[in-house]
DNA sequence: CCGGTAACGTAACGCTTGTTCCGGTAACGA
DNA sequence: TCGTTACCGGAACAAGCGTTACGTTACCGG
């Protein structure tokens, strides 16, 4: 036999390079050669790891979804009160630090690509609906007095607010500063699940 | 002398074709040949009307901003109460009908392109800040008891909500239906400027 | 230690892109 | 009516793209 490769490791490294290029150079700058240069390999390895560019994009998109879902699962697994989990979930979903900033840029790139690629659109819809379901579930746990329809409507507003902040902050971080985002998010949350404190005020 | 052209008409028609292609085929499908075909002319005319592709994009972007600004100005010129104007402004900014749906797709395309093109990013920032200023001004007229900082913060949340709804509805119109968007927007507005009625309830 | 095999880099291909250039054409003044 | 002049279409260009095919290299079994 002969040498054997670590296919999963290659996929991960190349997907990471895809994110990096997408965040930095945008959708038109996302070429196989740029990704290969960022990953420190040749275009040959790229197309030995993925059948074509579309598959590369899909895998990178799936990885983005898996990563955010894992973070959310970790938050829920802490066993904290639903109010806390909901607040933490939305706060970490918003673009505060430079790392989440890059993620927002990547997200926009994938979204723009999804408008023309049905397969990418399907991933986007699946991911966002998953986020919306999770938010609805947490909100319902906070407001036991609300019927499911009302929870869904309120959660829709929360998710839209979060994604709007992400999108706007990605393009104008000065106006949509971390403080401004936190305020906007907390204002909306306080209205729904009560004031800021983790437990009900005395 | 010889025949003379209507430069402005050409610019408008070509920019309209640019929107159409951008909304339908996305950013990667936006080629000069596709725009020319949609406008019913040759690529020669495109580059006699605009020096290059970048200038074409910038002009189309400016036109989008001008058009939304004109709609907003018209709303303010009606002389209605600021509560009504604010509500109407945000409702028409959200993607309800198919026409505004297409506009949202175009907006996403420009946004994604702006992440790599500084000149487009500048237009985006200018346009969004203008929208934010207008919202802040209207909100301040509704809530005379609030200080400017609070108005700015609340307006930031409103704008983010509107753009978030637009973005999400463009990719998943089933989940973010017109009804869902209206509810989310009215919920947020009712909290800030009082209940739904155009005038104060009896 | 060495053959053989799988993995990888490289170079080339065909295609499409943005852009340029020139020939034809339609309108205006005389 | 006719010549001139600006305008427009379409072919042609270089560059860059995704993709393919082939040669090289590095590893594992014997």
C-alpha cells in the first residue's frame, strides 16, 4: 500500500481557509487559487478533497451551522435558567468581538451566494429555522403564560433583530458598536422576559 | 453635428437592468453581458454609458438610495403625525410585496459586494445612516420626553429589526411572511410610541 | 532496502469575464 | 439632398476562472 491522508483534517483546514478568504475578499474574491494559497496548499489538493467548488462551499456552510449549533447546545447544557440561556444565546449570536465580526461577514457572503444557489439557500433556511426554533423554545420556557403562537411571533422579532444587528455591524461597526448592539438587544429582551437580572427582582 | 443620445435615459435603463439581473441571478450572475441582454442592448453601449463595471454598480447603488430616500421624503411631506409617518416608513421599508422582495435581494447583493469594495461600502454606510437619522428624528418627535441618546438607541433597534426582517424574508419568505413581519414590527413600535391606532385611543 | 501504490503538485485546457477597438449607421446642418 | 459627425454594435483581446490530466513524491508492506 501507500501513504494515506487525513481527509477530515484537510476538509476542516480548507473550509477554514474558505471562511478566511470569504470574510476578507468577499464573494468575488473567493477563488480556488485564493483558498489554496490561504490553506497553504495547491488547487490540486482542494479538488482531491472536494469534487468541485460547489461542494467546498456547501461543506464550509455546514461547518458554520454546526459550529453555531454546538455553541448553543453548550449554553443550554449548563442547566441555567431559561432567561439566562436565552440572553446568553442572543448575545453571543450578535457581532461583538472581531471573531464574530468575521463570522458575520462570512454569513453575509453565504447568504448572497444562497440567493442564486438553491442548495446553499436550503442550508441557510435550515440553519435559521433551527435558530428560530431554539429561540422560541427558550422563550416559551420563560413565558409559561404565553401561547405558542405568541412565543413564535416574539421569537421571530428577536431573531430578526439579532441578524439585523449582525448584518449592519458587519458593514458599519462604528455606528453599530458593541455597546449599541447590547443595548438594542437588552431593550428587546427586557420587554419580553423582564428586567436584566438573572433572577426575578426582589 | 450628428445624432445625440439621451445619456440619463440610458443610465436609468441600464441601472434598472442591473437591479433585475442582480435580484434574479445574484452577485456572481451579474455580468456585463447579462446586463446588456436584460437592457436589450450590447455591451458596447454599457461601456459607452459607464466607464467600467464598477461605475455601473456605483450608479445603480446610488439610484437605490435615492429612490428609498424619495419615498421617505414623500411620507414625511404628507404632514401626518410623526407616529403615523414613523410607522408607515418602517412598514414600507420591510419586504412585504414581491417588488420590495426584489429590492431586498438587490440590497443584499450590494451589501455583499460592499464587503470587498470600499466605495460601495461607503454608499451603504451613508444610506443606512441616513435611514437611521430619519428614524431617530421621527422617534424623537413622538417621544418628546426622551433624551436624544435614548432616541438613538431605540431607533437603532428599530432599524436593525427592519433590516433583519428584510434579509431573512429575502431568503425564507415562508417563515418570514408579510404577517409575521408586520407583527414583529408593530410589537416593537407599540412598545415605543404607544398602541397601534393612528391617533390616541379614546 | 526496495518496489508499488496512493496522494499530491504542476501545468495545461477550455471557457467566461471585463475591456478595447474599429466599422457601420443614423441623425443633424447646410 | 448630401456630407459630416457622433453614436452604437459586435468582433477581438488579454486575463483569470474552474477543472482536468499527468508526472512526481512520499509512504507502507514485504
